[in-house]
C-alpha cells in the first residue's frame, strides 16, 4: 500500500489520540476531554482540550 498524505494523516491522527489518552490516564486528568478534528485530504489535525464540568459524565 502506497503511503499517501491522507493515509499518513489518518495514522498520525490515531497515534495522537492514543498518546493523549495514555497521558490523561497517567497524570490522573479524569476530567480532561480530548476532541480531534481531522481532515485527511488536507493533512490537518486539530486537537482541542477542555475540562469536563461538574455533573457531566
């Protein structure tokens, strides 16, 4: 399979999300919400971090 920008961005997107989840767990940041918006065609990955409010699950 040829490595294209789209495929590379998709793989990178998955790795970033997994790493962020691991770090969240490692540092006990249970209220941290990780949102990613990715456009594989343009090679763009946006990661937004926020904190869950009290009462939200």
